[in-house]
C-alpha cells in the first residue's frame, strides 16, 4: 500500500502567515464580485513550502502565481494571500529595514537609481507597486460619509480657479490658464477617513485640455490634519507630491495633455516622491459623459473601477523608505490649460472585507455615517 503523504508540521512563521492569509481570503471571497470557481481549502505541503522557503514578497507572489496557473488557487484567493502576506510583514523586497526618509532629495536619488536600473533591464521606468493585479472592486459596506452637494460647505479649495455649482447637486472645478505640473484647482473634503474604504463618485469632464487627479489618504507624515495642521499650500503640484510633510496616493483620470490629446493611460503614484506605482488604461475617455468611479483603498491594496470595469490595481510592497499612506483626506485636482470637471454623488464607505472581520452586534440598520 502506498503511504499517504502527510502535511508536515507548521513552523511558527508558516502558521502565522497561513493564519493571516486564510483569514483575509475567507473575508474576501464573497465581496470580490465576478470571481468564479474558487474554493478555499487548507493549504497543502506545497503551499507550506512556499511560505517556509521564500522570504521576499516578490518570490512568494511569483510562486503563488505559478500555483494559481495550475488551477490550485482562485484569483480571489491569490489576491487575498498576497495582501495577507504584505500585512504579515513580508512587504519589503529586502530583509533589511529600509532607511528612514531624511529628505526629498533622498527620495529623488532612490527613484533615479531604480529607474536607471529598470531602464537597462526592461526599457521602462520602475513600477513600485506589484502590478498586473485585477481584482473586482467590492460593493460598499458601512456608510461613512455622503455628499449630494446641496452646497460646497464640506469642501476646501486651494490654488487657482474656483469651485462652483452651475446646476444643483454637483461640484464643478474650474481651472483655466495653467499647465500640467503648475498651479491647479484643488478641492479636498474636510473630513478625515480611515483606511479600508471604498470611495464612489460620478465624474463628467467637459473639456479636453488637461486632466483630473484624485488624492487618497492625504495626511501629514506625523499624523497631522493636512488642512488644519500643515502650512497652507498654493496649489502647485510640488506642494502635494514633493512636500516632505505630506503623504498620499493619487491617480489620474480623463488624462488629456494640454493640447487636447488623450494619453490613453492612467497613473497611480505615491507621495512624497511621485513614485509610479502602476500604469493602467484610462477608461474615462469621452468628454461630456458621466462616468461612475469607484476607488478601493485597503492598506497596501489600491484599485479603481469605472462603470463597473476594473482598470487595474496594485499592491504596495513598501520598497520606499517611508510608511505606507493609510488614513487621511480625499481630494481632487483639476489641472491643465482649460479644464472643467463636474463631480456628484460622492460617497465613502467601509469595505465589505472590513465588515467581514468585525464582530457581529445588533443593528438597527440605520445609516450611521454622516451625510450632507
């Protein structure tokens, strides 16, 4: 009789990682819409071996992708496992702790060296996120905030141009006479939001001589409120992406150049430093058309969907010598020679994944989030 191969005992490290990964996977399967055919089984000997022998994030994910290729992991579980491994502390590509940020010049030098090396190897600049991830954006969970734009009292304006309401229940950003990289029309929601959120809004861009940028997790690097706790900004791009006191992610939408040509791509970046995390198709191509945009921010995982189609996503495995942006403010930047952008039905909610990890308790079913 052929002996049955038994799963080897787990070491403390493997057990710890497996526990976290399975917890995240179990909480994600139901909320990752559109995933078919995935089953969750106790990891076998091969999976244990992956966690036991591979110590860097990229190597673990590479092995998991191979595992996925032979049909042993669903796409939902693969995504959850990679996010779980990041949360478990395998996020750095080096086993050494990255040096602490001392200046913006440090970041520029780190980025320049990495881009030079990547160009030699691949002909492209470095992507700092684990790219090629295409998760389905989950539905909204516990409501935190909504704004139907009865007025603009929830929003703070910086830079040139203006916030206006040419018709009821929308916010319009007007930027004229600038250029990309220059002074833009900035609007930040005055509320601070936690991590693990889903942001939703309708977007219509009326012009084709610039773009819109959405900022997520904008907060002082010492935890300050970016509006009340930091020096005023002028609306110049460098005030937000090379500011040594401010941390955030941002993504571009409806990305036309100043001459009215659509670039075809949308960029995710991390600040300070303007690190390129991911490049994806820009799905907001038609002017004067309403799009619904959903942005998921859950720790190191970020992705964006437009009208239900996910453009792309990435995992930040934290090669950059600074903390990953977490909680903070949400804002918009209209920038270009002539840019008019309209936003309506702005909402922020906890993710379904976050809900699945919380203890159950009696609820009245009422919306406890703040609305305006």
